[in-house]
């Protein structure tokens, strides 16, 4: 017997996808106050030495991606552009979203901001955020007067 994880909103998500022209743009997409057209999926992992943010950015050129760090929050913004218009073809179904995106992640205090590196390869952006070397704290005695 196979055990499948129950996802309570799966049927609702499927209904929204089936009727997306009626209900809106569908899962993973948002058009809000910030004007973002889609939201890339991201995974965050941790090792002893670093944190790694891995974001799926298929068809996004590295020149169209900007990464900033401000007040402990790292933000990835960019744009996925349509390569060409298909004038001689009638598109039957288009599920890929194009346009601007933005994702922000709050970082812990133990990061080395000078060593952050990012690379984009095969449609995946990897941002490596090294941890600071742990400092040994010495106990301090305080005299009571």
C-alpha cells in the first residue's frame, strides 16, 4: 500500500487552475500593489558553513536578475521575457508566466555579508550565504557593590 501525503487544498487549487480565467491568474501568480506578474519557487537549505537559496528561474537571463541585501533581508528581483512572438502559430495553451518577479527572504544574524555569492545555471539561481565564524564568548564576572 502506498502512503500519500494528504494536501487539504489540492482539490481547491485544481479547481482554481481549471477555472483560472474566471477566478484570476492561477497558482504561483499574483498581480498586486507591487506589480509582480509571477512568483518563482524557492528552496532554502542550511549546512554548517552556509545558507543556500535555490530559486527556479527558467528562461530568465542572468542579466535580468538583481539581488540586493538591505537590513537583513535579501531580495531577488527580475523579469522573464518572452523570446519571440509566434505570428504564424496559434497558441493552444500557454501556462508559462512572463513578466516581473520579486522574492524576499529574512536572513539570520549569523551571516557574512561580504561573502555572499550567486550563480545562475540551467534555469536555477543559487545564492550562497556564508555563516560567520562562531565567536567564543568569555564569561565576565561583574562585581556587586
